[in-house]
């Protein structure tokens, strides 16, 4: 989160009344806020500081919200809550497909906006460390990760390529060494969805990743199972300089 652990929300909307009303409501509920009237002003705000969430209107002059969402999602800037015109289902579907974390149709109840913001921050708050390691070469347990090629190279010369799912999962672990992560947390951090009772997606992904990086996958020493908890990367991680 931002300074003093108070989430900082960037509100991007060309209607001043909406910007001000949302900003005031969120401030009354304990958030810090900054506003922008369009994509140009938003970019200037983003250069000046980091935000924990962006409330983004779809219909704006200049670069529209969908284009902005696509651009920011690719950069991993911050979670995005899109505001869409009531009935514009296509915009909502496209927004979610290109990386928005949630959407809310206008007109909306401020309490619902607040609830959705809280839900997004709960789901994505633990992503921030993972975003900060993106693009860095990291070393762990004799392996070095090349994030651009999604390639692992061992000290003994072995090379292992990673699938997209394996790469995302490994990044989550590398950002949180020696932390215990539940299956639910791992699924949310890697794919942004909640786990169901019989969902074995994460177990299968962990198993595949172990086969690639563990000396003995049946008795893993790098990604260990924590009874009743989930999984943990049980080795240290350092950046390659």
C-alpha cells in the first residue's frame, strides 16, 4: 500500500462532479485520493507517484478508458475498477478481458463503489511485491530466472523453459520467499479468481513446476508443502546484478 499504509486511489473521470463526489466519499472512508480529468492528466499523476487502485471511466475525451485500461494493464501499474455507462455490456466484457479487475455501471451507489474497491484491494494487495520484481533477473537454489525469455538456468548449465502459468506462479513465490501462501491466495494472485472446493489447479501447477526445478520432486526442498496452510518457497532469493 501507499504511505502510512493508507490506500491511495486515483480517480479518472472527465465529469468534475463525479470526480469530486467520489473523491470526497472515499476520503471520508479513510482513503487518500487524487483525481484526473483525462488520460493525459492521469499519466502525469502516475509519473508523480504510485497508486494502489485506479477508478477509471470508460467514456472520456481523447484516449478512452478501454485504451487506457489495456495500456496500464500491460504495464502492471495498479488494479483497475472501470466505470461504464449503464447497459454498455460490451464495454464491460472488453474491459475485463483486457485487464480490468472489476467494473461498476453508472449511475452507482457510493457504498457499492466502496465495497468493490475494498474487495479489489483485498484480492490484489499482495500482488504489489510481485509487480516490483518483474523484469529482474533473480537467483534461488542454484537457479537463475531470465524473465524476458521465461527461462531458468541452473549453475550446472541446465536450462528449463516455463509456460505462462508456471512463470506467473514462480514469480509469486519469488516475491514472497519463506511466506506460507494458501491455495486460495496463489490462485487469486496468479489468475485473479477464487478457488472452489475441489479446485486442484494450483496443486497441478505446483507439481509441474517442482518437476522442473526440484532435484527430487517427490521430496521437494524448494517449494515445500505446509500442512494445513498451502505452499512456501523455502529458499532465499537475490537479485542478479
